[in-house]
C-alpha cells in the first residue's frame, strides 16, 4: 500500500462493529527462524516532534468502562529467558514512563507481582 499523497484521511480503516469473540486484525506467524526481525513494526522516521501537538507512534483508545477482566493492553510472553518488554528512550528532559491514574479510588497505580511469593530481585536499579 502506497499512500504518499494522503494527508488527513485514514489509509486503512477497519470497522468490525459486530465483533463478539474474534479480532478485527489477526496477524500470525509460525516461523522458527532465529534471524532478527519483527512480526509487527511501526516506524516513523521523520522528525515529527512538537512542543504543543502530541504526535503519537501507537495510540490505543479503548472505551470500555467496566469489567475487572477487561484490558486495554495485554502482553503475554512464553519466553523463559531474555527481556519480555523493553523501553529505550534518548530522552534528556521529561519522563520516559508516565503513569497517570487520577481517577483511581481503590487499588494501586502500579502492581508488580513475583511468582516467588516473596519479592526477589523485582527491582534492579542501575545508573550508567
């Protein structure tokens, strides 16, 4: 798909209003190749940074308001070694991770659980 002339419209628009247990977009790979690669890659290589306009690389706007089993984002990995999630930023001012939960009345803003029962090396701080 090449849509270099599109400036304000959506290049791809998927509507799945009748969805019950399926997915609007399902991407599957059974490859066993160990060469570097990605299943999904989102790259914005142009300098789009702006001080007053929020330019976002990936936005999830999930409007479900109830349900304790509901998740806006879920990462499930079966890998047993390595790093499951990585955030790398060249940020010199501001915040690398910003968690806002101003409407929270019960519960916690960040919950980290270890399967060992007793916290064992849950946090590792390094300043380089």
